[in-house]
């Protein structure tokens, strides 16, 4: 009960600092053996935190959650993953290398990248469902989205 109370208090604190989180589109995607993957389970730590904060998700993420099927995308799909902020987990393994994404000309065209709001985050700390993972995500959101304020004037392309 103490961890849940602490978590709820941190959510309220970070949400208040974000202003209107529903106006912020957050994107998180991983890489696996040369493809881009989008999580389909609402129970992973970062999606729990994004939901509890009230952040908006990309359409690709919403579809994956609705169908319960992971989305596997090519690098040409990067524009569909753009948002006000992008988080890319790094796991330090060859099969999760993100260089093919970051070397793509499409990466440089993304709103979040152009505004300095694309962040590599520690994958091992952002996945899982223990409270420690939830607090790790909250710390990362606070570090990347509050200490460096977002320019939320961007609108997603249909």
C-alpha cells in the first residue's frame, strides 16, 4: 500500500508539472533485428505510466493496444511514430541496435527529433511491471519532459 501511495503521489506531481498531458503525444518504440516494434500490452511499465499521466499516444500505439498485436514496422514507417516526445529504449544488444533508425533521413525529419525531444532511455529500467520500473519511467519523463519543456505546437500528420 505504501508503494502504491508513493506512486500515485508521484503521478499527481508529474502530471501537474506537465500542464495538460492529453495535449502531449508520447511515442515509444523498440527495435528488434532491423525492424521497429510497438508494444501491444497495456501492462508494460511505460504504457502504465503514460496512461496514468494522461499522455496521448500515437495512432500506431493505440491500434496495437486495441488489437493486442505488436506492430512490426519498417524504418519507412517512422513518420507514423512521431510525437511531441519520442523515447527509444536501449538494451545494449546487437539485435536491438537502433542505428538503422537514427541513420535514416526520416529520423531527422521527425518533429520530436528536430525539437530535441527524442531520447534514448535505459530499456532494462523501463520495462517490467515492478514499482521500480514505474518509478524509473516517471523519473525519465520528468527528466526529459519537464526539465526540458516541450513545444507542443506540433500537430500530428494524418
